[in-house]
C-alpha cells in the first residue's frame, strides 16, 4: 500500500487486536484454522501483513485452540515491522471475552483495530477509511449489506439513522432480523473507551457469551459517536470456516492477482488458470499459458514466455527466455537464474543454485542443480548436471551425468569452455574437462582431461566374425 496511515501520520498509534482463539471445527483438520494457507500464506499471516501495511504499532494476537502452534508460526515469520504480542484466551467465552484478554497489552494513547485471524482479504485501504471514520474518538464499525444476513449481527439504527446497537442474530427480534446491514466483525475504537466498555460486558444473552458487539450500546449510553463505514465488497470481510469457504476465497484472491497482472500488461491465456502463491513480478510483454503455479519470489523479464503447466518458485528469469510446458523450476533458498534468451524444457527441472547464462538450452528430462552454465551452453536431452561449473558453448550430450556424490561428500565437476561431452557419459567428480576437449560417447571419466584432446574411456569394440548364436536344446 502506498497511502500513509491517516492516524499514525497524525500521531495516534494503531494497535491491532487479532482474534484467533476459535476452534474452526468445520475445517475438520488438526491444523489450527488460522494456519491454513491462502495464496501461499497462512490466513493469520495475511492479517498480520495487513496490519504491517497500516503501520500499526503493535499487534496482539488472541490465541486459544492450538495456541503454541499459532504463536510459533507468527514468530517464525519475522520482519512484520511492529511489536507482536500474544494473549491466551482459555476457555473461549465470546468475542468480548477475547478482546478483554488483550487489555493489559493496550496502551491508552492508541486507536484499537479489532480484526479476526480467519478474515484474510480485508484491504488496508478499507481499514484506513474505517480508522479515519473513527477520527481518533468515535467507535467505527465496518458494515455491509448482505442479501442473506442470517447468522450475522444486525446494525440497528434509530429513526434519524444513527447506529444504536448491534444485535446478534440469535438475540434479534423478527423486525431486527429483517435488517440487511450487518456488522463485519471489524471495528476501530479508542483504547481508553474500549477498556471502559469491555469492563461492563456480561453474558446475559441467547448464547451466554461475552459479546464484543455489546460495546455499541455502552458507547451510545455514554454519548459517544458510533459511525458505520459501509462497504460493498463481501470478499473483504469474508471469514473462513470450512474448506469450501477457503477454496472460494482462494479463487477470489487469485482472480484479483490475475487482474492486477493483466493491468500491468501480462498476457494470461486464462486468468482463471493461474496460481500465484507469493510475489510474481513481470516486466512488459510477458505471456503465461494455462495452469502455471508461481510460489515465493519470482521475477520474469521483458518478453518472457511461460508455457502451460509450469511450476516456478524463487527464480529470476531474464529477458526473452522461453520456458516450455511442464517445466519445474524450484530455487528454494539458493534461487535459480535463467539468463536472457535461454530455452528451457519442455519437462526440464531446475533446482536450487542453477545459474544459467544467456542463451542456454536445457531440454527435456534434464535436471540441473547447484550448477553454473555459462552463455550458450546446451544440455538438450535426458541429462544431469549437479555441482558443476560449465563453460561457454559447452554441448552436454544426451544421457550424460555428473556423478557428484560419493555417498558421503559432494564434489564439483568443471567443464571448460567449448567442451563437447558425448552421449551417455559419466563424469566422476571431482574432475575437470579441459577447454575445447571432446569426450567420446559412453565414457566414464575419472581423471582430468587435457584441453583440445579427444578423451575416450570405454572398452574397445571387438567383432567376432561368423558368430553363431546359441540354440535352444531340443525338448526331451
Ligand atoms: C461475530 C459478531 C457478529 C458479526 C460476525 C461477523 C460478536 C458477538 N458477533 O459473530 O456481530 O456479524 O462476527 O463474522 O462478536 N473468537 C475468539 N474467541 C472467542 C470467540 C471468537 O477468538 O471466544 C474468534 C473466532 O475464532 C473468530 C472471531 O473471533 O476468528 C469471530 O468469532 P465468530 O464466532 O466467527 O463470530 P460470531 O459470533 O459468529
Ligand atoms: Ca463467524
């Protein structure tokens, strides 16, 4: 988000409370609900990242079910840019009770933004507007009109249109149930007021829970202003309670990414058939065919073309490279670089530490791991290059492999510029093939080879004239 947080720039810090103690029974999973992933990040991480883009001072995560796991997952993801604190809620007695657990963590000078760990797609801009509506002193509620409001808290207004209360579905009269404006579950409220009102909550209601939503009544009683900031986009406030809802939100999220890519000029064969589970950056004139998956950090240079069914993670693919269908590129932590104008695949596999120069060709069923290939090197068919340094214009034959692992240690193979490695060679590392040399097909190379020489390491061919093949013995 480019916009500045309206309050942090005015000097009122934003403290975010994230409710994440609920069980998520309908996920039918041993993984806590908020740790299920959407677009490659946990639901809770989406909410934390949103808090980061709001320049929040602090986030207090309310944990309960699966608390140790949830807290560990939050801590593992460093670099959020604000103070992260946890408050346990055991047992879970309602949303009001959840926020009460955060009180000792909240300083009086802050504006508190209440979010849920299972509502991942709220946009920071929406929250900026909500906080601005709070103006540092009001209770601001994020609301929306729902065609079917069943189950939600209803926004009850008086004849002048002022918000008087939120009434939970189970407590609502038929008249109140007819209201379609619902509370989204997200509010902004000054910390001092919040603390005062939370202290007054009780659980005398249809569910015997401490409702956070009851603070609206207290605000009205105290003469504080309650404002509703209404949005139309249900996706932004949709929660995840089941695998069906998770899948629906994943589609909504991917749809948004696909549209942003196309607006940046990327040509997608079908915006409904791309999955980005991380950060995909594209220069101009990139085209992406159907069913590609991008994870982690991927950058595609100008004019790059990605064929159908490619899976690409943590890679930099430079200008004009063509990745043919069914290619798997996974840079993991080391990354993969594909140089300008290279041709990769179909059915190629580039693993961590593959660094390809310009106009390198990697063909079908070729695997490259932790190897550098200089400009113009080619390995076109059925080959393995692991822990190798490959010079310019090397031609690496079909079926050849580097035997880089002796069962205990890995060793390097150096193939100098302009070497031609025939088909079906085994290069037993550590070994160096001198520049411009030729390795005869079928050779098992165990010693360094001189520059410019033909090196052959295989049994000489013999022919026995007039050979008669064995015959079957007649049956007894
Ligand atoms: C709540 C609101 C309702 C609103 C709806 C929007 C209340 C009383 N009602 O409904 O007005 O329309 O959200 O989705 O607030 N949680 C805890 N601890 C608890 C209870 C809940 O951490 O003790 C967490 C849940 O894990 C969830 C969030 O709070 O992330 C909201 O709880 P949920 O049960 O979905 O809210 P509702 O009561 O359905
Ligand atoms: Ca709910």
